């Protein structure tokens, strides 16, 4: 498992909770799809998705659900101690995207929560879910033990779009890497 996969696995409970709590304008459960952006693979479904494409080109995909993507953004190491082990920081970038259901759009986001999930609530739920596992997260990275996880660089971008919602944040894993 990698740090990216670990993040996406943690968000499985959000996928289930949103589906059980919110419906779209047709009465169907709101869908949250997790995307490993390093491989463009979607956890909930077999299709691929590139979150780097302009949003207006992906409106068909955004009609089928709200997406949360994760990608390895950075990894930095530095020597520590006399045995030359490393301090390590691994950054996973997370992007949330959705389309509104208002104005005759067929998205899964509704500020009122009547025909979709309120986007601000979804952002808070994702942040809280990840922060629950902030102490000694274990993504299974060989020879690495993380001591904590922090969320940084919150960047709400929804105001830049008319019918779309977008939010980005970084998860920083901090710990130590044991070297031979």
C-alpha cells in the first residue's frame, strides 16, 4: 500500500456515509468516487478519470458523482541521528470536485442538502476523517514509520467556477525512514 492508497482507504467511510445520508434530485444516493490520480483509477467504478483536465470537459463525469482524488505531491528526506536514518515528509495532494444540482444541472452537490450533498459539509467530513487517523498513521510503506499526519494548504476554489465546486488540500505524513 502507498500513502495515496491509505488516504483513499480512510475515505471509504465518507463514501458510505454520504450515500446513506443524501440523495440526488432523482432520489438516488449521492455518489462519492475516490480517484488515485497517480494511475487515474477510480475506486467506485471501472472508468478512469484525469482530474488535471479542465472541469468543463469533465462535466459528464461530474454528473455521475462527486470526486475526491489523491496524488503523491512531494517526498522530502533529511539525515537525522548518528545512524544516518532519515526524517521523512510525504505530501499527498487531495482534490475534491463536484457539480451543482441547481439550475437544471445534474450534479450531486446542493448547498441546501435537498438534491445533493452540501459541499462544505463534505469538505469538513473528509478533513475530520483524515484527522482521526493523524497519530501514527501506517500506510504500510517499507522501512518507514510515520508519527503524525497534518492537513495543510487548504485552498477553496469554488468561487472560480460557476456550476462547479473545487477544493484542494495537502496531507503531510511526518516520520522516520530506517536505512540499512
